[in-house]
C-alpha cells in the first residue's frame, strides 16, 4: 500500500452505546420543543424560553459522534422555531412536518448506516490509476443517496456500467431522475448480492465497515474492488489510500 495502513484486531471498542442515528436528533428536538412550550405556558418571557430550550439542544447534541451531527442536533430547534414564525396562523402540528420528512428520508432500515451525505466533487480523482477497470465493468454505489457518488464514479469510469442501490424511496426516485446513465434501484445494500460487481463503492459510517469487509470477503470475486470514502474497513489491507482536497481519504481494497 502507498499510504498509511492501520489494521484493527476486530475487538469492539469501549464506547458509549447511543440509539441509532437520527434518533438522538429527533429526541433532542422533541425535548427542546417540550421545554419551550412548557416554559411558554408558564408565561416565562419568550427570550428566556428560547434561550433555555436552545441550550438544552446544544447540551444534548454534545453526545453526538461527529461535529456535523452536533450542529444538526443543536440547530434543529432554533431553525424549526424560526421557520414556524414564517407560517403564523398554521396549527402547531405543522411544525412536525420536518420531523416526518426526516423519518421518510431516513427510514428505520437505513438508520444503522449513514444518513444522506454526498460524495464531494473530485473526491475520486485518480482512482482509475489504482483500480483500472475494463469498459463495461459493473460498479455498485451501495447507498447511492441523491447520486453524488454515482456522478463521481461516472467521471472517473465513463465506460463502466453504474448501479445505485438506495433504501429510501424518495432518494431513490430523485437519484434515478438525476443520474439517467445509472441503473438505480431501491434496496438494502446488505441483502444485495455483490458477487457480480467489479467494484463496490461505499460512503457509509465507521460502524458499517466491519460488516462491509465481511460481506466483501464472502461475495466479491478475487480481483474485485471495495472502495470506501472516509471510513476504513477493519481487517482488510488497503492497496492504497487516496488523499484529495476534500480531506476525506478514499480507502481502496482489492479482494484476494
Ligand atoms: C452518506 S450517504 C452517501 C450517498 C452517496 N453514496 C454519495 O456518496 O453521494 C449514505 C446513503 O446510504 C443510504 N443507506 C443507508 N443504509 C442503507 C441500506 N442498508 N441500504 C441501502 N441504502 C442505505 C442512506 O439512505 C444514504 O442515502
């Protein structure tokens, strides 16, 4: 391999057990709203109610695993409160719409893996120099979201047959419209047979990469590639780790 390799021994690390994402965010926002409405009903000045409920969200967000999740949890209440001011006169339940939308976009089956977070543009530049694929090779974006990863794969492998698999129906529909060059389906990446693919690309979560490595070893044929944006697959030895301006490493594995 050309860059750093850090192999794990597969033992679970001692870390706090959190409910699956985005449940912590939904719980925090619900708690913020409950506190705000309670304080409001007690006729506390609105500024105080807002400050205390926002503080609660910020404190609850501190337990989240990444900076953008902390921001997501903390900003949820004030953003939804600001939005509610724009729609004066609407019944209060309308402000549950963003939560319902979130539940639709990230159905329970996808909570264990990653919420929508797109592959940055240019992130996969140079991948074809490491993993050369013949024209017509089959590449799967496992959890394709809105298709940012498919666009990057298409840029690098214009002759490849690209497929996207996505658990969320709305994301699958929009992705299919945005990426007509790819075959986009709704499905579960863990139930899909990977054995016919020459490359499986993933941008999931650190916790997904143990099962992904096991599945790749079981199903991908020798010579096929597993490529993971940002997160390392434990117990697999990378051929290389690409580094690009986005700051997210690209872990490149070849099956033996
Ligand atoms: C971090 S986003 C990456 C999106 C896309 N691959 C990209 O790089 O732009 C992860 C996506 O995986 C989807 N996902 C998570 N678990 C999944 C599963 N078990 N099966 C299919 N899709 C899943 C999520 O809904 C989300 O859209």
